[in-house]
C-alpha cells in the first residue's frame, strides 16, 4: 500500500488513474469519479495534476475495505478512449499475454 | 507417503478456522489491510497483478493421488482450472478469491494439505530430492529428516518472526537434485567413518539480489543432533540478522559479512550452550517418524520384462524412455518424470484435468504416489518397467510425455510480469518462444543437457543465476530487457553464471539464445561435452563475441 509519505511525493507527468485490487476477490479495479470502484478502465476518473492525483489516491486508500494497494497509474487518452500507460497496466487491464491454460 | 497423525490434523483444521475468522474480519473492515497482510502471508496468500495468489505447501514434494485430485478440485472449483508447480515443490493458484479461500483451505485440509509457512519471514517448505527414497545409492530417505525438520519448525515461535524468509533443502545422494547449495541451509546426508548417519551442513546460500553459494559450516553433524544444530544456526541468525534493511536481511548476508569462520564459531558457541537439550533426537523419535512413512510392497520383477523389449522397437517410445525414465533402487521398477514443459506451454502449469489423470495413473502404476521436482516437473516414483509402454501411451495422450527432461526446452521459469507484482518483465512468453525454437526433439537431444532458467526480476524465483543459461528480466525506460548469464549450475558443483554483456530487448532474446547454442555446438570438443563444461573450458568470451558481434 502506498504510504502517506510516498503520497506526498507524487508528481504525475500526464493523464493518470488510481487503481487497486478489489478486496474480496483481488480483481483489478479503478477509482471512479463517483467515489467508487469499477473493473472497467473506461469508467476511471482521470486526473491530470499532481494535486488531483494525490486527492484521488487519498480517497482510494481511505476505502480499505473496498480495495487494496491503491496507487496511481499512467494512462493514454486516444480518440476518447482510455488506454493503459505501460505494459504492467496493460497486463492488469487486459489479462495475461499468454494462453491461460497449458498448451 | 507420510501419514499425518491426529496432532497434525488438528493443527491444520484449527488453522483453517483461525484463517476463516481472519478473512471474515478483513472483509467486514474489522481488520485493515496492514493488519491482515501478515496473517494472509502466513497462509500463503499474496496479492498479485490480477488477483490473490494462493501458494499451497507440498512438503518435500511428495503428494498422494488423493491429494492431487483435491488440488485439481481446488483448481476447478476456486480458480481457473489450472495450477502452477513451483521451484519450491509447491503449487500456486493464480486467480483465487479471498472470500472463498477459507473454503478452499478447508477442502485441502481434509486431505492433509495446508498453506502454512509458504510465505512470510519464517521457515518455508523444507524441500528435498524428488527421487527421495527410490534413487539408487541413496544413504537413506532424506524425507524422514525433512519431516522431522518440518514438524519442529512449523509454527515454532522462535522461527515465526525471523529477519527474513528461511529455506532448507536436503539431499541424500551424491548427485544433488535438491539444489542444496543455493539454500539458507543445505543438508547433505551421508555416513561418517563409523557408518553413522549424519549431515554435512552448508549455510548462507541463496539467489536474489545478492547471490551466494552456500559454504560448509560443519562437515558432519550426527543425525541425533541435527535439530539442535539447525536451531543454533537460527538463533545466531535471529540475534545478528539485519531487520533494518530487507535487502540485507537474509542469512547469506550475515554469513558473508561475518565470514564463515566467525559465523561457525558463533554457532558452535550457541550449540555448546544448548548442551544435551531436549532437541537431541533419540532413536525412538526418529523411528516414530520413519514408521509413518509407508513404502510400496514391491514385487519381484525382472530387470528387462518382455513388454519393455517389445516396446523398444517403437522409436518414439524409446526416445521418451531414454529421456524421462530413470533407474530405481528396486529391480524391475523405474522412476518416471512427467514433463510439464510441452512445446509452447507455460512451464510448470498443469490443468485440473491433467492433475486428475495423473492421480489416476499414479493409482494404476505408482502405488498412488506423485512427486514434484524443483525443476517444475512431476514424477511417478514407483513404476514397474513392464508398465512403461502403457504409461507412456497414456501420458502422451495427456500431453505429459514430451521427451525433453533436462534438455533445452525443459525451462524453469517464474510467473513473471504476466502474474507477479514484483516482476519487471515477462518470463513465460520467453520460455514459450524458446520451446518453439527448439521444438525438434532430435535437435534438442543433439544439444544435450542444457538448463535454461528465466526470472522476471532480481528476486530470482526462476533461479536464473544457476541456469546453464540464465535469463533475467529488467526494465529499461519502460521496456522489457533481459540480461543473459551462462555457466551457472545448481547441482553439487553449483556456481553462479557469468553475465555475457549488455541486456537485450524482448524481441531479441530467443535469437540470442539460439546464437549461444549454435556457438556451443561449434565450440564443444566432442558431442558428450555438456554446455556448462564448454563454458567452463573456454569462458564466456567466445559466446559473448558470437552474441554481440552483429548487435
């Protein structure tokens, strides 16, 4: 979990979201503008300043029962759609890059 | 097989009840994640990229068919229909739901399986040779001693909050299949000049960020004293091991910083102070544990049955037999390795259907017993040679007869960035691509014994340091890159591989490995010279030159 100390150091350089894992099943979730969590990246609240990111993260961290390990993740905005900003987030959003079952 | 007694069963069931209550309190908000984290880790529950990961203990890699069927059930009922066998002889489920974990644990407990101490800063699953008890020439079955250590260290208060995790491996054979030299404590069972059973004790091995090969701290500790001696080591570690820096907390750092001689003196002093303590194992205590291991009622069978002679005419059977079947200590029997490394498959994974089928085959051909090796393959330890042809046909239908054991496609790989929250880069797709590149079994046989190990980060769950070829995923400016080492090995001559040069991007890894293998084929002085021996003879330079000359 991101500690309050680390939160103070937050500096974002582009559009970002707050993501975590849902507590009861571990599913990847994103903080929404309605102060909830969604499994759809398309429903995530987008922040573009460090202050907004810090505030959204604080809100997510505070909901310790709903989700675990909240942190800020970069995204890309393309043609109105939200895309994961790096490979790790791509894998978290889209799933593993291999066939799930052994060949 | 080892039969749990009432104490074991009670302990496991009580642990399920305790964890059920902890999960309930977590989900209700009574426990915060910070409070709950240590509790879930003590029950093998991690939080990974997509879900919770549940690591289940398989002590010294021995499973009954009944237990395997239950693992299959858990995979099917609570996960996504498969499991991943690990380098610690455990199994991991990647998609389990926290809310359902207590039920999964309860179902496992019914067959004597638990997840205690598969995580956290305590004594982890004691591992051993997957051929323990059946390998020819063994001093004795090392699992007896593994079990004694397991019982002593399970929930031991002094070992429950160590500076860092702690791993023990035991072997009883000349050829080390348990990789004891890369463990916190490695134990080599042998006899002294008087014929007494005891252990060479090695300490301070480990991989990760700062890899070390274990050093011998005492050449012979009598069997009756092994608990007290191990405890003396742990007491010294508990006292001096660093808790202020996670990267310097393992015992290997302490041994390195003190030096093995000073560390040994500290342990010796501690051991002397313990004196003739309650930890001294008397004969009856050892025999009590030994008596709870059951061994098959082997038949008197011919060395070369007719069924085997006839099957030898089939080249596909012969190729598999030569690759995957090993000698057994009892005439007429064999040890059969089941490759979990099909071409294009994730290393170490098995589906629930495969697990059920393996359990059935174990009942039919191996007295209901299955073993898990740290190389992420399985084994049937007691197969009558007359049954080998039938077993092979059944395994082939299940995709478990790939004749690649110890060959270039028998790759050890961690879950990597596809699953793991610590990883910098993917491991499994690299392994899959390499198995496709070397899919031709004749080519793989011609290359000979060659172990490739892949880790997605410096924590080295894929044991990349000791791979004949090691591949380590790193991140550079948000991209996946891979460092390549060669010449490592994890056996009785264990050593770390040597880095050949700058990291290469994801798309080039398979080409680089092909270059290294081609260089080896050109450089070896005879077909029998193994890859590691060629590297030892020539060093890394010729390989480095081949890889980087055109890059």
